[in-house]
C-alpha cells in the first residue's frame, strides 16, 4: 500500500513550472513625445528562462525525498535466517538447521512470545529466495499470521520452569495451612514466609486483629472477616466472600477455612491459579506456513526511512537558506 505513494512523483513538475515562469514584469511609462507617434498596441513575448538552478534542484530533491519517505522503500537484505526461541537446546537447534539444508544462515534469538510477531513485522527485509526457519517452544497464535515468505516452524515443547510463590501465614493454626502447601505438586514452588512482606503473592490472615496500615498483597485469604471492614457487605459466591480493597488488595474470605478435606483444598487452589495467574501457553504444532499477501499497517519501517527523514530535514534547511540568499 505504501508503494502507491510513488504515483505522487509528478509533483516534481511543480517547482520546474514555478521556476520557468517570468518573474519580472515590464513596466511602461507614457512619454510626452509619444502623442506624435502612431499608436501601436505593445506585443510582448514571454521567454522561459532557467533561473536559480541550484534552488530548483534542491526543491526537486526535497519533494522526491518526501515521496520516498511516504512510500517507505525497503531494500531486502536478509538472507536465509534461523529464528531461535531463547532457552532452546543448542544441539537440537543445530540438528534442525542441518536437516533443513541451511548453510551459514543468519541467526536471531528472541523470546517465545515475540517470535512470530517479529517475523511478521520484519518480513519485508528478507530477500525473495530467502528461507525462514523458526525453532523452539513457540506459543500457538490465536490466528495464523500471513507472511510474504514461506516460514518453516519446527517446535519442541520445553518443560515449564516453575515460579516461586511467596506465601505469608499469620495464624494460630499455621500448621494446618502449611500442610495444604506441603501437599501440592507441580512446577511451582511455594515459600512460606514467617512475616508478611512486599514480595508476598498471598497473605493468609487468620487472626482477629487487623493488619498493619501499610501491608498490601495481590491476594488475601481471610479466615476471620472481623479484621476487614470491606468484607461486611461483600458479595458471596459458593460460600466465599470477595472484595477489592484499594489499600490492601483483593480479599477472599470464608468461615470454612482452613479447608478440612482434599476436595475443598483442591478447589481453593484451582480458583487461585485460574483467577490470578496466566495460563500456560499451548505450543504451536510444527508446520510450514505458506505465503499470503496480507498488508498490515503496523509492519516495521524500512531501513531507509530514518535516513530519508534526516535527508528531508537537511534539504529543507538548505532550501530555506538558498531562498533567503536569493531575496537578499
């Protein structure tokens, strides 16, 4: 779509037409002796002359640079490229490159969530016969992106690295709460802190007195709602009250806590994971994404556009200087 701006190149005729016009007008004055001469209508001939050639050239170059900047020209320069997700096993990646038959390709390492979007935004930079190979644990996109080049996607699921969740327990029944976290399995690791702090992902408050004024956490499990006035008129779902406090964070409360059986503990933890943490992305299947000509307005700018912008600024400054000098 940007290439249609090249149709605006005929505007270069404007400064040519302007400079070819006759700038000085002939002024005639009546003479006293002219009354004795037969009256003849003046016959003037307009002669086109090139004037201020340097200024004309600068203005033409300025208009051409503006049109080129709008057209956003791109000189394809990327050869065969391998885009690797960060954390991908190097030996496996080399094996896939050899299987694809790529010899000395350009290598780019990117985070998994940015791989396909980066390839799409920079797709104009690849040469026509270039091959693009994407390797690693690439998340499945919501819709298949359109590329100008054929992109070969080879994925391998990597075991998820568990996050560290800090849990602060303030309760006289701390041992019952600790047993719940000790029974959990999975990639995440739960660290039980003796005192609440700013790094706590969860604070379990099971005492009747209110917490300190400056204490805040993303989520509170409150077993004694008398310490939190926000929970008095809070909504209730499945026996659990919830409220959002601007000074504390999100509050959950239930009189049946700590859970007494495995099913209720499982439901509580599943609700916590579903409501407060993003789900693990699904790995896209290995496939070859065929070419599809889809224009997107957010494609990355060509490598020449920044140079053209500076050129426009320089030509505009020169044009103003030459115009001012001509008037002097």
